[in-house]
C-alpha cells in the first residue's frame, strides 16, 4: 500500500530493453535506500514495482508488458526522473489517501493555469472513467495523492479535471516539469471506485 505522499524523485540511469519487457536502473539517494531489500515494493510515478537488484546507489526494477502498455514508464529514457514512494508501513502517518500502485489509465495534460503561489493543472480522461471523478474527490496523478478541483466535460466527449498544486508539491515531484501534451499515470481512489460500481450494480439489478 502507498499513501500518495511522494518522498522525492529518482533518476533513471539505465534502461535495458527486451521483448515486451524492460529493466530500469535507478539512482536512489541514501534516504530512499535505507532498509531497502530485494523484493521490496517501490512506487514509480504511482506504479508499484519490485526491487530486483541493489548495487550501491543503483537499484533495478523489472517492468512487464502490461505495465508498459498502461503507464508512462515505457517512454522513460535515461536521465529522466520519476516520482518515488516507498511502501507504507504500519504506524506510518497517512497524509494522502490509500493507494494500491495499480494504474488504471493515463491522462493527458491539456492546460496549465499559473498563479502567484500555486499552479492549476488540467487533465483529460477517457469518458469511461468520468463516473469516478468528482469535485473534492481523491485521485492519484503520477503517484501523487491530490484533491480534484473542478470537473468539466471535454469537447472530445471525455472528462477534464483540475488539481491545484502548492509550491511544496511542485518542488518535490516531477509535476513541476510537466507540460500540455504530456501523459501522466492515473489511479482512481479505490474506495470511490468500489462505491460507484456497487451503486451501478444495485441500480442495474433494480431495473430488471
């Protein structure tokens, strides 16, 4: 389990390509490697990955075909950075919301609105996911637990939503460098998804 409170960014120093398979080698700072062991779970841009090798400050992770298909990690090149969060432990403070590290889709950034002390980002989602997105609800964007600001219908027929970022979030995450056209990983709040799907199922049964 993860909380969506990103602990920092880590740089990809090597990518090894195989058929429908990748290995990412990350340069992780000492604070993020403390107690890290092979088999541990670490979220990269919100994607739960397993540590497969540790060599000094270099840590390796395997990416399978489904991960490459559903997330933006397949487009990462050496030198780029990803948001990192170690798996939550019992007793840790839960500052964000419960996240599984299982990405449901990618969203495209469509606009940036600048203000003196914050930044508003707009993202576009496929129509099929619109029913899970509502104002003041939770959403995971590249592994960051965020509160949804506004929701609107897109001209394309999908749904657009905004999130508001304070300077601290911008300084600690890769969202500071995102631009319109970029793709981000999306994890819908699991509780929201369960409630919506349960209500839909009950209503469908009542209509029979």
